[in-house]
C-alpha cells in the first residue's frame, strides 16, 4: 500500500517536473532558466542536508560548488575536454578535495565544525583569485562553450546544445541531475547507510562502541555532499557560461543551509522544497531584491522559532505519503559543548 | 592473587593516564580470565571511569599496555576494539533516543553485517539477508533481556530500568567476547538490582566475559568473581569479594582513617539499601555495612 502510494507520488511529481512545467513555460526562457537554477541549487543543498543528517552543519558548501565550477571551467577551457567529461571530472575533483579537507576537519564537532567550514567558502574564493594563470583571477573564466553532443559508440545520446533550444536542454539536464541526486539521497536514507548516518547524528561514541568506523563514515558523507556541490557547481557554471570568484559566495553557503531549514531536515525532500519555495518566491518579488539577505535572515529566525522542522513538517489535510514518509527523526545536530 | 592462566582474555599492564598535572590512573595492572566477572570499584574520583575508557580504547593511555588474547591493542580506535570483541556499554542516557528499542539494537548489529556499504546502497541480496538476520537476532536479544514488550517504543519514552537493559542489549548486538559495563546497577532499587544481576550472569553464561565498574557495593559483592579496588588512581587491592571485604586498605579507602573528618569521605558509596536497616547509624558505620553486609 505504501509502495503504491510512493510510486504514485513519484510519478505525479515527475509528470509535473518533467512535462507540465516545461510545457507551461515553453515560451518563457527566462522563467525556465530560473527553474533550472532552482533545481541546481536544490541539488547543492541536498549535500548540506546530508551533512545535517550526520549531525554536522556544513557552512562551506558554496566553496565546494566553486571548486566544482572552476574545475569544469578549467577542464573545458584549458584542457579542451568536452562538457560531459568535465562534469564528471569536476565532481571527482571536488570529492578528492573534500576528502583531503574533511579528514582533519571532521574531527571537529558542533559549532567548531561550522566555524571552520564557514571559512572554506572564503578560502575557495581567495584561491580562485590568487592563481590568475589558471583561473584568470578576478576576471573569471568567460565564454565557456555550450555542452556539445554526447555520443557513445557513434550513437548520439544528447544532441549539441547549440543545435537545440538550450533553455530546454539545460532545464532537462538540470532536472535529470537533481532527480539522480535526490534518488541517491532517498536510497541512502532508507538503506542501512541511513541507519548508520542517523546513529552518527545521535551519538558518535555509541556508534563506535559497536564497531562503526565513525571517521570513515563521516568522510563518506562529506564526499557525497561534495559530489553534489561539485556537479551542481559545474552545471551552474556551464549554464552561465562563465565563472567568477564570486559565483558562489559565503552568502550562497548560508542560503543552502536556509533552503534545508525551510524545507525541513526531517525529510529527504526538504532541500528540494526549500530551494524551490524560497528561490522562486524571490524571483516573483523582484522589487525586494535589495532586501533579500534581510528577509532571508528573518525567515531563518522565524523558522527556528515556529517551525523548527521545516515546511514539510506541516500536517496537510490530505496525507501525502510520498513526502512525509522518508523522514527519519527530525535532525537536530547535537549541541555538544564539544571538545574539538 | 588468583593464579593466572597462560593467556588471560584481557590484560592491562602498568596503565597510566595523565590529564595535565592530574594522574587519573597510576600504574594499574590486572588481568581478566575468560568467563569471569571482574568488578572495578573505588570511591568517587578513584579513576574507575578513566580505567574503563582505557580498557575499551575510548582513551589512549599515557603509558602502559592493554593486551587482548595476548595481542597488543593499546591505542587502537574504539571501532577496531569492538571488531575484536571488546565492547563497552554506556550509562543509560547514551542510546539512540529517537529510534525504537528494536531499531537501536538492529543498528548495533553493524559488525555482523556481510554486505558492503555500496551493497546497502544498491540493496543487494546480501544486504537484505543481513537486515532480516539482524531483526531476528535483535528480537531475540530484546526478549532475553526482558524488553520484548517495549521493542516498538521510542527509546526516549522508556523508563529508567529499561534504558539500562537497552544499553546492554546494544552492547550484546555487537557480539562481544568481553563486555565492559558502565555502572549497570546505578539508581536501581533492590528488586531491579536482583533482576539485573541475574541478567548479567546470564550474559556471562552465554560465554561473554564481563568487566564492570560499579558503585553498588552489595551487587558487586554478589556478582563478582574477582574485584579490583582503585583509590586515587592506584590499585590498592585485588581479590575475591570475601578477601576484599576484610582488606585493611579498602576499608580505609571507603571509610577513612579513624581520626579523619567524616564529611571528607565520599557519600556516593553508601549503599542505599542499607539506609532503611539502621537509619540512625552513623555515616561511617553504614558505609561499613555497605561493604560487609552482603547477602
């Protein structure tokens, strides 16, 4: 019964996401672009959500996204790789960097981990500025080519983006990556891995007492988180056809957190719902743009006070099992007075 | 001292742990034989908890070695210790509070898992079999420890005594050879204690060796094969319960010397059960009763 409901919910969602929305906005490329951006932001936020799931607040997701973006841009513009190879390459490079950074940093708990990741975005931005030979410094890398055709054994899987409506192409590619990302996340949370991650969130010492390799699992979680950021960043940069040190800033890192909070940490779809609701409502209220950080902060405070488990924790009059099911406990990262 | 077998299950040799200027554990050595129940007792601040963490690899000693089945296991990670069969429990608050009792124990079966991490992700057949096996085994453990009726309750809603048993159930799930119990009888009334003692003995009879750290003197005297007594980080006595009760140093550690101000002596070690026997007794003699009036 639940399985039927889940399948029904999933197909309904896919129908809206992949058919209805593109059809509604078929003649509004700008709006379609906004939706594509919302997709990719939700994908990057999904990584932050996973870190919440193991009880760590990652405030450096913008940094990982920037690493992914620059990796893709450099692989394409300097090494002449195709976008598709660069997309995978960017994800890979980000994962490697996250593991190197994570090995020492993940020993920190609670607010200490947040504080150190907070500096990661800045570190990434300054690094991008400091190696002009590779990154073009503050000018950034411009005029990135559109993704070419993806051919396997002479068979064209995806046509050259220049030869088709690129807005649609980007929308569907973004949707595909997002669906892939969230499907993986759903699978992680609902498999034994999810149990292990939840056990880390609740008590790392207890988990290690029955043989869980806590440091290794933490690094794995961060690597998955960074894979989302790297792939999302690479996609975003290709869509913008340019990358600057300010493509992802510290502000973006905090927005990724906010998307997770808004949607809810208790459900896999929290990051998705949060990113879409918040990003789209701001696009509709263009005039308020200069107050965006102010309004975001107020929302964040409000959420903490009145809806700590996010939008998805609101009980709807009809039961929409697809959303509420995959939960797991509301994750409040343990406020450990934490020794680093 | 009892005669030693060639290879004890765990041997602790000249263990010392310093925290800055404080020497929490000072040159402590003892060994536990397979199938034994060994208790570590001592007044508050004697270094019991530190010793407990050192033995279970949750702390690294400043000097000294820990051997498990003759193998040097000093300064390894706690999860490696658990893999070798050295499993510790925590005091009651340390459980997965948001999970049901059953799920707590299922998760703790991690070590018995045959599937790999990607195997979990892709839901391979092995992973499915694991899951089924874990649920069965977890139910069995819960039933054995008398938690069968509350298996589907969220752990944070369980009463005190059940939480203690749940902590032990989590430890049992890891299939330990040596189970280290952290104050398993603390805060229990005499009926609960009797039950818990039976439970711990039952675990030993399943082939698990037990080291426990405990305040409850009468429970310790009842259950232990041997007792190690610490005071100010040093081992002051080791032996059978009967021997320990008559040990001058132990009595002194617990009761203080005659001329010492009684209030300096630790309140914690008073056995609460003795309170109602002779309420008008002085502090010191009730404490003495705690050591000597053993069922």
